[in-house]
């Protein structure tokens, strides 16, 4: 029996790699998980009530693209948050944004670009679904450093014209996972202009957009509308996992131009997994409520202050502008992760597990990613252990 080769070059996924690194060793203290971005702040109080009120709808097949009420709530939120006017046919509910980030590439990446193999641009480090999406569509992934010298965002404009002319999709995460960098309006204008010049789509992963330090990050749809850009250039992805502390709800959405969304919806009709209707009702309520979002954000802003106090004097410390990760510099990410586990029981993620080696260098090798998702007291204990263990 012959197996496919399209995924043969994928490394082991980050968390199985982490288990292989750590699980043969006893933790050196009370275990604290700071490796995965699973929010531990309270979820909205209305979740159970809404599910109970609509439990009978588990007996129905859910609307494939999202219920009319959910799509209307998302339309309203996009207008409230970004001042963008859109319509329900340009939105689709997702069973978690990872599904959308993958399937949108299948729906929208052409088999060829200018008669050659298409390119998918990926920031490096990155959310790992971007790479597997490129492999699935037979595109060439081009990993572009998102490092201190580039403001921890990829400098796609520095790529050769030959690469840009073959580019079909450029992934970008803002606020960035793992670095917490935010794409400014000028950055978005430059990237959208580059996409117009070289005729590619931007896949804007904005899942951390509602967790920020001082000011709400600008969004791709917002800036594209200000520029009068072709709406087909931008496909955005949003989630309730981080915004509303609902990672188990598996609810997000994708929005874009009418033509792009028609193709994404067509693929969903054949191969999608729509969200159960009672859970769509929860999502509808969540997108319509900002009070719980503001309360959640305030908790993270307190955590930023704790991290700044503990690591502010550390050379190379990057205070995150948004999101809930710390991207901490170390000599060797794997060695630091193992030492931290064996000495303290704190579990973090080596930066190299989120990056790819290009030209003999892995831009994440000298970092660890720390998720500030635990309750405040636990998080402060974990960060203090990291400081004392790795930087004393």
C-alpha cells in the first residue's frame, strides 16, 4: 500500500515534541502548565444558561454557514470594533479558526500562479496550521523571519519579486503568536499594497485582537476599507477562544470578499463540520456582549504589569503589545525548557518548536514561549520561578 508524501516533511507537532522532551523526567516542583494558550479566566456567565435554553436544537442539523442570528451578531461586532460594513454572505462561522485557516487555503489557493508552483508566505515563528495548509495544496512554503530586526513581524516586501509574483497567500498573525507584536496601520497598508501589486491574498489571523495592553490593534479589514482596496485581497479569522475564554466552544468566523467567501462556503458544504446550533447561540450572545471582554482584558493588563516587573531588566525582554504570550530570550530553548521542568515543575514551550530552520538557522531556537493564562497568583508563581531558575 502506497502512502502519500505530501506531509512527509512535516516535523512532529509542538506538543508531542514537548512530551518527548519532558515526560521522561520528574518535575522539580508543583506542576504548572504555561506551554499551551488555553485561557483559564472565567468564561461568560451566560454560557450554561444559553445552552440549556436551546438544548432541544441538538436534535437539528445546524446551519452550515452559521445561523442568521449568529451571522448578524458578527456583522454588528465587525462594525462596532472596526467600523467595517459587511453583509452575512461575506462571513462564515467556523468550528474553531484552525479549521478556517486550513480550509480557506484549500478553497482559495490556485493550482498554479503565473504558470508555476504557487508560494504560501509564512511568518517564522508561526501557528503551525499555516505550514500544513501549504503542504495540503501543493504550494511552496516560504518561511520569512519575524525577528527583532523586523519588529517581530515578517518583512514580506524584502522578498525577491520572483517569489512575490508566485505568491498566492500570505499568512500574517496580528497580534502575533508568539511574540505579541502588533501590525500597525502603516504595516497593513504596506502589506495590502504589496498584495495588490503582486496579486495575492492576505490571510489575517486576528485571534488575539481583543487582548491588548494600551490600544486596540488595527485590523486588516479596517485598513483595507480605509484604502479602498479590493475586498478579495483580505480574508480574516477571529475566535471566541481567547476573546471570551471559550476554547472548548470551538467557535470563530472567517470574513472576506464575496467571491472568496462563496468558494469557502462551497467547500464547507461538501466537507465542513458546522458548529452545533446551541453552541452557535452561545457564540451569538458572546459576539454581542463586550462587558466580559473588557473584564478579561483588564486581567491580562494586570498580568502584563507583573511580567514587566519581573523581566523588565532582562536584556532582550519584549513586553508584549497584545496577546497573552511571553517570548523570552534564552541561550537554548530546549535546554532551558528541560532545566525549568526538572528544577521547578513549570512547563513552557521551546521556541524552536514553533519555527522552521531556514539557511541553517531557526529563529525560535533562542527563545521559550510562556503562556500567561493561569490565574494571576499561579501565573506570578510561574514567572517568578522562570526568572529565578533561568536568569538569576
